[in-house]
């Protein structure tokens, strides 16, 4: 029943809460339990945040840590995205699709991308690792 009902529904994106965690931004100074951040002028928000609202940048590696170079995705309009990992896969109308995590975007869209669409040509090692995990 749910499968048939979901055919008529579309995925909704909530732009207001989509970019909940932005950054990284440099810390200017500590103000008691809060931090003053150096924000761009285009952001029309106060630049002092309580420490509970902030997180350390997860992409900042330790000195001895080596980060692997992820594959790049080139979309039809020429944009390039760095693929971090494949989160899920599904069969949709007879075609294989992947849901991906991106390197630069922490809250990137959760769209499904067709496996045969050419987006994963430069990321075959990540695709192989995904299938090796679940077979």
C-alpha cells in the first residue's frame, strides 16, 4: 500500500532548515561561554554564538592523518562535485540509482542519481567499495 501511495508523492526540501550547519568560519575571540566568529558580510546574522551551537570542523585532519582523494562527479551543466561515499542504492523503474554524500556539502541534497547517467565514471572505486560492503 505504502509503495503505491509513494508513487504520487515527491521529495520535499525545506530550504529554511537545509543549511543548519554552515562553515567553517574562523573564531575571532571567546566571550565567556560563547564565541565570536568571522562571518561574511552577506550573512545577516549576529556573529556571536553559544558553544552548544558550534561544532569542530570534521574535515580538519590530524597531523598524521591522510585523507583519501574522492572521485569527482561532473553534472550535465558542467558542475563538479567530489563524491565522499555512497549512502544507499535502489532500483527505480528498472534502473539502479545511488544516494550520495558529498565532500564539500555537509547537508547536500538527498537526491537519487542514476548509476548509468555518467556521473559515477570517475568514481568507480567508491562504487565498487559500496557494493563490496553489501554483497
